[in-house]
């Protein structure tokens, strides 16, 4: 099954390079790395393809990162529909949850525990500790 979807993707999305690697990763602008042995191969490769199609490169704020992850899953869903492949919804939720947790941890002030805000330059500021 893994080969079938991979072959289809290689033929359909000839503008991208698909390379076996240790984990799933999109490297801007054209390379998609995948782990051929991952049980969630279908969902994960379509997610990375989503990043590729949307030309995701880097982000400055963490919210932006979360939005990119969601957008990549939405795109993956569209591609999956067109190919008759199923995306594992639990996997999507777990993945987005892990980004939400990450965001929460990153935004927490280490001195007072309050949620900080991030300015467009990527820096975090605590409304309590910074005046
Ligand atoms: Zn992603
Ligand atoms: Zn603080």
C-alpha cells in the first residue's frame, strides 16, 4: 500500500522530490522526507505534501506555526479526498494538540506563570514582569 500511494504522489506531484528519511519533514522549497515504515504513512506524507503545496517556509510567531500546521492538514484532507485515501482524524487532533501545548508552554512566563504575548518580531513579553 505504501508504495502505491507513494508512486501516485511521485507521478502526480512531479515538482516535488520525495525522499526516504528518518521522519516526515518538508524542506522548502521542494523536498518531502518520509519514513516508509511509519504506520501512519498515508496521513503523514499528505500532511507534508500540504506544507509543500502551500509553500510553507518559515514562521516568526508561534501562532503562525499553529496556523500553518492546521492549513497543511486541511490541504492533506483535500488531496486525500481526491485520491480516495483516508486521513486519520485522531492523528490530526493529536498533532494539533501537541502544537497547542507547545504554544501554551512557550507563552508561559517563567517568572510569574502568566501567559505572555508575542510581538511580530517573534519575541515574547510578559504584561506583568515587563513594564
Ligand atoms: Zn506539519
Ligand atoms: Zn511574568
